[in-house]
C-alpha cells in the first residue's frame, strides 16, 4: 500500500525518471565542459599565450589549469557513463 503525503514523498516513475536521468546527464556534461574550458583558459594564461590578466605568466595557473581541465573531463565522463539497468 502506498501512502501519499509529506512523510512519504513520491519517487519519479516512468517518463519522469527518464527525464530526471537525462537532465542529470545534460547538467553533468555541461558543467564538465565548462570546467574543462576554464582549465584550458587558465593554462593558456599561465604559460603566457593569453595575456591581459593578472594570471598571465604565473606558474601556478600553468600547473593548476591542466588539473582543473582533467577534473572537468572526469565530470563530463561521469555524466556520459552508462548506467546498469535495474
């Protein structure tokens, strides 16, 4: 027996579940791409290719940029991974 109410919130089923999974996937991939792009920009600024910033030519950003870019790729990969059927 299923009870509705504040103490027992309903779980998404059917189309709602598919839409929730798709939305989560889109958000994770989008965030991952943005973080990756930020890491690339930080790297280019750190090594001096992109100028005009206080970050330009600073070794910290030349090292931190690739780390941030890899983290972004990991987030995007997590969003794209296949989920086992349950």
